[in-house]
C-alpha cells in the first residue's frame, strides 16, 4: 500500500465544485478568521456589564441559591452549541457534492471524506479561548468572567478529541518512500508537513492523557458535587491544556497543505456558510451563558472578600454583592447578616479608598432601599 493511500492528510480530503484549495497561508488565515467573531462577541457581549443586563436566571429572580445548577446548565448549553450545532453544521457544509472524479490525482480516495472525518477535523481546529483570555488584559474586571467560562468549556471539548489525534498519529509511518517524480524542494516541503502533523498529533494525545488524569483528580475533589475547589482546578488546568491543543491544531492543519497540496478544497459558498453559522453560534453561546451564569464567578475563583471588593470602582463590578461564599467555620447566616458583612468590609477599605462609601448604587445592588453608608 502506497503512502498516499495511508497519508494522514487524507482525513482532510475534500474537493467541492468550484473549490479553492488551501495553501499553508490561506489555511492559517481560515483558522484565525474563525477567531474574529468570537473576539468581537467577547468584547461586546462578554462584557460583565452587558452580561448582567442580559441576565435572566440570576439571583434577582429567585435562583440565587442554585448557582451550581445554573453553572452546569450554562456550561452544558455552551458545550452543545459548539460540539453539536457548530461542528455538525460545519461537517455538513464540508460534505461531498459528487462532482469530483475519484480518478483525479487531487481526489485520490473520493470526492470527500465521511461526515465523521469532517466533524473531527473541525473539532481539532485551534480554538479561541487562549486568544480571548489574552484580550482580557484590556480590562480584566469586564472580561475575565467570560474568558474563564470559555476556558472551562474548551477544556471539556478537548476531552472528546482523542480518536482523531490518535488516528492521525497511527497513520504516520516511521519510514516514508516518497514519489521519485517529486523534486528535492517538494520532498523537503512534504517532510516538513509530515513532521508538523506527527508533532501535532502526539501533542494532542499527550494533552488528552494529562486532561484525563486532571479530570480524575477533579472528580475526586467533587466537581460533580458543587465542588468549588474542583472547578478551580479544572479551569486552571484547562488554560494550559487549551493553549497546547491550540498549538497542536495549528501544527496539524498547517501540515496538510505542505504534505499534500490540493487536498482541502472547500468552495467559496462553503466557507461563507461556515462563517455565517459560526457567527450565529458565537452570539447564541454568549447570550446563553449570560442568561444562566452571571455575577458568581467569584464563587469559583475568589475566596477573599477584599478581592471581590477590589474592583468596586470598575465598570461591571459584580452586582450581586449581597452574596459571598461562606468561609470554613461559618455557620448559617441571615441575609441581613450578609449585608452587614458587606458594609463592614466596605468600611474597612475606606481609609485607602474613601470613595467606596460614596457609591450611590450600592444600596440599589443590595436591594434594600436606602442604606446609610456612613453608619455602616
């Protein structure tokens, strides 16, 4: 059996009518262009101020004691939008239109691969959570909440990609006999593409193994029992795993046109359709997470009240200041006691930040009418 028949690039085999074959440069541009809608939506709908205006299933509507349930619904909806709606739609758009001649050198196996192959190559494309996290530097108080949620979901998505990474890895032989008709430059380019695909697939498999052990640790820590510590661990580890999977995705996708030019050739209509679907999914994802999961990321990541209050003068400062996770050793407490604790801590930061006691919107956030901050 020839190398062409077993090449890892065959997973990307696609030749549509009017298709434009992707080169190394255009492949990278296609992958990065899918980050643009995510970045724009993140800057607009990912702002904590906008998210709180869109919030519906929040503590203000009687679900304040069910935050973990809302968190699960929020993350599950985001996962399904990407893993089902987006990936299935993209795989369907990348389907065979029956116009390619199987005997053509640019269509060696068939006019396109199976729906399953198209689904999984879309699943291992470089995702945008790492890029969005870098954008939070603009204003962490506004955008960190959205970036954290994206890292969490992207980490879960990565747990389902072991099959395609391992399939690509196994399809790469230890020794390759290149077509003697190829010149030295073409052979060197193909060797580079093969190396990138091999490295990317090994990196993807390695990150999956580490993710699996991380998941076991999180399960033991109680991630399925409202475990705050476990949720912290999973998200923090996912930041690293997602960055490495992004690198693996770039390596694999960029290696395809180097190894086998004229392999991935979607039509203009297909790429336009994919962009349209992705914009719709991205907007729906941000809207969904805003409805369910807003104002309580501090439940996951902040353990000190001073950390929460440190952003009081920033746009999008958490509106649900009546809620603070109970620290170890604390018993049940009436809501009025929680409010008193908030006011005490505001008074505590007053010497360094006296404007804290002159926030007219604090009483509105507390939802108890007028509050005399000077007597707190």
